[in-house]
C-alpha cells in the first residue's frame, strides 16, 4: 500500500464500531475514514461529529473516496449502496449476509461488468476466514461436503441452556446485550441468519448459486426438554448446524438443530464460537473455528477485507468459473428424530424409511428418513420438534415411480 486510501463507511452499529476502533488503534498511515453515513444524527457518539453525514451521496459521489465499507442492517438499502458503489467503480466491503445471499448471482455479474470487487468475509462465520480459504486453499480441491455452526447467538443460547441450565429468554437477552444477535433475533433463532451464510458458502464451495428461499431452515425455538434428554442419552450435543453436500452434480443443503456425536469436534464448540468441518477430496476433513459474532471479531475481518482490497485481492470464484456446472436440489432424504406430545400428530407414512419410535405418557417420538419437502410442510407447526441425526449424509430422493422405472 503506497497511496493513502480514503474510506467511506455506511453504518456505525456493533460491527461498524468494532471496525472503527480497530482501524483507529492500528494507526495505519495508509487508511483513513473520510466520511461515516449514519441514520440517526441525534445519537450521542464519542467520535468527532464532522466525520458524520446522513447523505449517502457524500460517500458515493465523492471522487476522493476509494473504498466503500457497508455495515448497515437493512438489506434493500445495502444492495442499493453496493450497486451504486460498483457503478462508481468503488470497491466495496460488506458484511450484509441477507443482501448477499439473496442477490449473490447478480453481485457476481456486477463485479465483472464494472470490473470492481466486492469482499464479504465478515458476512459468514464472523472471524473465521472461510470465504478466503474456499477461494484460495480449496480452489483446486473438490469439496464433497461441509457442516458447521454458522450462528453465534444460537450457539451461545444452546450453551447457556444445556450446559448452564439458563432459560431460553434469559440466554437470548444476554446474546442481544453482548451484540451477537440480529436486531430482529428471530432471524437467529429460526435459522435464517445461518441459512444466508449457508447460501453464500455453497456458492464458494460448489460453484452454484442458490436463493435462500430454496433452502429449508429449522430453528432452535422448538427444541424441547425431551430433545435435550434424548441428546444426552445418545451421547450427543444439540447444535444448530448448516450443512451441504454434493452428490454427482447436485448440491443439497439444510439448516436445522442437529444431534452431534461428542466425537465430532463441532460438539465442543461453545458460546458465540462458530466452526466448520470441510471434507475435500484431497484434503479430507479440515476444521476451522473462531468467534462467529461480536463487534471486534467481525470488525477485524472487515478491516482485513479493506486491507486486502488495498493490495489488489478479489474473489475469483474458482468453482463457479469451472466447466462442471452443479445445481442446488431442494428435495432430498434426511435422517431425523421428530418428537411430539399428542399421539397421532404425525404418521408412519410421513417417513420414506421409518427406523423406530416410542409412545408413552412422557411423550412420543419417531425416527427415520424423511423428505425435506415433508419437513418444509411442518415449519409452522408448534406441536413438533425436528432434530436431524448428525453424521448421516443426505440421500437422493427418488419418487416411487422413478424407483420402479430403475428396477424395470
Ligand atoms: N447474529 C449473527 C450471529 C451475527 O449470531 O451469528 C454474526 O453474523
């Protein structure tokens, strides 16, 4: 870095403050924040007021600003900022996972059209350098599957509830106070946040774009006392797991509470930490772990993206540009445990392969292989809790008709 680069920052929430603080402490002579655009000018802040503006064009139309750093909450406005930045040929760093996940294919093409990069390491798993690893380390390896803890708040809540016997509300409040949770925490607890991160990771791992609405997300909000007891009996932890797997030219994925055997290193990842197990054809199993949420861990990754832009780094999307196209498939079979309190709430025929069950005064459960499409029908049911049985892969779903044809 030789020229001093001027930055325009949108948003000064939890991640923005971490980013500001770290840049300030670094005393880096080559990076300077010229303007910070905020929504609420009346909020008391410790930073010199002349740096603030409420007018986006103060950044976007300023020819002196070299790099845009977008750290706002609202995905629609974040997308507008991203598009305007690219049109002005200003490289941009963003941590807005919803905006990225919903528009990644368009953003991929816009980067090419304007020959201007977008970096977004802070959008997936906080401080873990996952996108960068997929871009560089895994560029020539064929990834077979990955599974991980992609949301810090829910991992924090599960740790407090299961290990420390806190109640759900108390644990959620604490995750909010610590700045881990989204401003709308249902995005965390219902698995949407993890799903946005999963969609972005799928693009970089397997080279296919998937819209988040095509991925099923089940949250932690329906986990019952029975589930926690069952997990302990089975020698497992319960984690909110985002996972994806490539079978042939198809990719399958889901976010769901999952029984993770204690031998799996993900079982011992606690609090706001995230982790990802990657299985590559040449590399085998590799695990990355680190803080998945919080002002400084995420602010640091944003700062590192800014420094990377300054030294000319951009994503090359090696899996997307290769000539082995893969597609995301919404349906598959997955191995689950379903618990419910009223007899008859679900039927044996809901399963493609029923493997066992229990009916008693203290509750009911059934286990077996079930279609993701069937689980999607149950998303709004509050009388059921679905837990994926970990360490089992997806199975390709073949309708009865297809099975008969293949046997003929
Ligand atoms: N709410 C998110 C989480 C923040 O808890 O993981 C980091 O993306």
